[in-house]
């Protein structure tokens, strides 16, 4: 059982992360008091997370952005690479295509996605899932000469490996962030994440982990007449709901108990009732109301 984390430079953050893992809402106090929670609409949060990441990397920190969807990750990665190319003027450098469809050239950051013991970087270490690398050179054969961000060791990643198991590494999904270790993390949350996802997100950075939380809805008519549209949740409420959303794998016995739990059955019935009210309101009042 994990009882102590050695990754963090701040003991208080280490303790808060363990409380996050257990779903204890008291853990949120640390992140709120430390200014690690930022709120707004999704577009603004995405922009501000990118700006904060850019500030950290400019200051020489190893930083990564996390997001809940591959589409948003791809957008952030392309934005980061475009910014780098505009800053360095290296748009004519040789490029290779990675597994995510993005292209990489000298100066880019990539992340490897598959453990491969044949690609050794020392006598006791090899290329692993979640490793971050700085691209040093594109070889004439389409391989990449890269430097490991943690150890500084060099290795050549072959073209075939790049095509299936490497992506741009400025941003990645929460699910694929396990194994990543950086100085700072900037994560975009929509409020629909699980406790396990939030814990993974908030334990990637040694020095600081920031969540950029969507608390403004999309303005959809169906959303506006629901309880959360009439009385919006506070940021603390949204985070508490994330901690209460446990998606850990359960045994067959536990699932049978849950299916017979009247509290859970009532929750499903309540959700159906609210959906019925929405349809009835639209039918009698029209969508304009």
C-alpha cells in the first residue's frame, strides 16, 4: 500500500495527494489555498493553461499539459509546436511523422508510448512508456536522435518505432500520463473526470500541479433548465464531485451488491425523473424558455 510519495518537493503537497487518492475532500484545501485551482470556461482555461505552461518552459522548467480528450491534446501539441517554430525560425528543418499524425523536428519534445528493452539507453535502462525526450537531430533515414529529459542520455529512435509508439510530448491525455514525471503540470479539467484521473493528473509535477477547471457550461438549452444550470456548482463542489466519482475496477461480488443498493437505484431513478422534466418543459413551454 502506498503510504508516502517521494516525488514532491513540498511535503504538504505529498500529503494532499495521498488524500486525493483516497477521495478525501479535505485534500482540496491545499490546492485552493496554494492557488493551484483556476476556473472559467473551457476555451479560456485551455488558453491560460497553455500560457502557464509556456511561462514555465521559458523559465527552464520541465512542464507538461494534460487534457481529458485526444482532440484537445492534439490542439495543444500543435499550438506548442507552432509557437516553438515561430520563436526559433526552424520551420525548414527535416521532419518525421509520429504515431499521433503530428510531425517532429530538431528542437521538439516527444513522448514514447511503448516499452522496448531492445532500445537501451544504459546497461540497466531502456526506452519506456511515458519517457519524455528532446529531439536533437533527424537522420537521413528518418530516425530521431533524442536526449532523455531526465537523464540526459542519448539514443536513436528508429523510424518504425516512431510511426507506432511516439507522439509530440508537450501535452498528453490524463490516461496516458501515468509514468510521466516533470517539474510542473498544467491540466485542463471539464468536471467529468474520475477520482483516479484527477489523482493521476495532480501527481505528475514535482514542484507544482495546477488544474484549469471548466465551471461555465456550454449554454445548451437542456443544460440551462437542469438543477446545475439554475444553481451552478462552485469550483469546490465540482472538485468534490470528481473525488466522489470512483471508477476503480470492482469485483463481481461488489457489482452485485451495488446493483441491489437502494441508494444507487434511487440515483438512477432521480436522473430519469430530471430528464423527464426537461422533456416536459420543452414540450409545454418551448425551447425558447
